[in-house]
C-alpha cells in the first residue's frame, strides 16, 4: 500500500500541498533557513555569554571563562548577522521578495549585529536588577543561582530584554520568535515591543500577558494571570486593525498587580505606588497611591 502511494500519489500531493501553503506564505516567505532552530541557538549563545557558569553545558575552570565567553560572543554575532540578513532580505522592498541578496540589507544586518552585541553589557546590568527584584520579592528565593535556573520570570525576561533591543533596532520577525520561545517555555507572553523598567519581577508567571505598546516603570511586581492588554481595536477603511497606535496600559513605578487582574487600554495609567488586587477588571486610570480591590 505505502509503495503504491509513494509511486502514484506523492508527487501530486506535494504539488497540491505546496500550492495551498503558498496562499498563506506567498513569495516573501523565509524558507529553508531553519529559523526556529537558529533562534533557539542564538538565545542559548547570548545567555551563555552573559552567565557562562549558569548556561554553559560543561564545567569550566575560572581562568578559561573569558575564552569561553569570547567564543560564544563570536558565534552569536556570526549567527545573528546571518539571521538578520535573511529576514531583512526576505522583507526588502528593493529586491524581489525571497530572492537575491540585497547589499543594503546586509549592511543593515551588519550594523544591527554590532549594536546588539555592544548592548549586551547594558542588558546584563538590567537583568541583574531583575534578579535582585526576584530575590527581594519572593521569600522562597534562596539564591541568585536558584532564580537564574528555576524561575520562569527570569527565563522569560532574559529572552525578552534581548528581543526588545532587536525590536528597537528594527529587526523584523526575530524578536517575536524569541519572545514566543519564552512564551512556550514559561507561559509568560511578553511582546518584544513592550517597554519594561529595571527591577521587574513576575511571581509564578503562568498566564501573564504584556502587550506590544505597554510601558512599565521600575520596581513593578506582577503575579500570575495578569493581563496588560488592549481594548477593542480601531479598524481602517478595509476592516483591518489599525497598526502602530498606543493601545496598552502604562504602569508607574513601585506598583504591585495581583493574580488574575486585567488592565486594558492605551489611555489607562496606573499611578506610582499603587496596588491592584487579584481579579480586578480595570479600563480607566488610577492616581498614585491607589489601592484597587474587588468588593
């Protein structure tokens, strides 16, 4: 039976399947690059470079750590350049989509790669504040190593902060793929476009959603199931959602938002030093020092 199918049906099925999937992907699809595997590898390389004693697979003597980090940085830079050039060429308006290489795209990929690599020290500094926030914010935390290795919040944030920098640099697709890796691993969904200040902590984490245009201040703590989302979308004349508008909440400094709270809308601002109780539904701003609970 299988031999007959392979002989008589495989070719026609392949042609039909390609025609159907082409309707969704079009000529501009990024195909054949193994991009998801490369995204996973990029995340591993960059985090290993920042925290080699945590993320490297083997045991490395202290005197060899600088050499290890150098090698990880070199591999990460080469991989990121290749990935950026691929996605930029595939979405380029100056050449046939998915076609020949574009010199402008390769120059831009080179610049983006250098800027991301030059940003790693700053990103690591911010991540160190997130570790402090987790340690200070959770009585169960026993050490920084435990937070790095066992806390879903750090897993998600260590990926988000790298992806956010690439998002700022205008890299298409890759930042979203990176944060979706974090989403699949932790259940924490942070869009790479969100802006999040230092000393950020998500306790437990599962089910947290932070939208693209959300702006969060410093020393903010969220619990599981919190949504910082959008209300209904404005539509254009063709019935499609309007892109590029601010549609998610802004959260001030020193704010705590408890489990299951839902805060929606681009006009919604949570003032500094506020506390939002569990399961609260909020679509309007509240002043500094507010305590909002379900009654």
